[in-house]
C-alpha cells in the first residue's frame, strides 16, 4: 500500500489543510501558542493515527479469526 499525505498552510496562517487522496483535515495549533485553534495539532493527529491503526488491526484480525467485534475503544496518551 502506498501512503502519501501533504499539508499546505492556509492564507499565510499557521493553520494548514492536510490531505491524503480525497480526504482532508485541518491541522493547527492552539491559539495561545500562535495557532488558530481550528483543528487537531500535529501531536494529536499522531496519537489519533496510532489509535486508528490499532483499532483497524483489531477489527481486521478479529474478522480473520471469526470473532465479531461491535465496540472497540483505543486511548493513546502521554504520561
């Protein structure tokens, strides 16, 4: 599988629009650190990606083993 993502800032601001194929997501920092506060920051997106991968893998592997999952919650945080 080939994966490629891209970000481009919006109108000379810190806020960026991230894209992967036909999907887009705002990427920003909190207003108190100079961002616009309009979307996920990079760290949040990284953690969300990890949680998304684990969730996808759980459903894929369960399906392969004949196990039916209906609810999965994955929480990623720093200590």
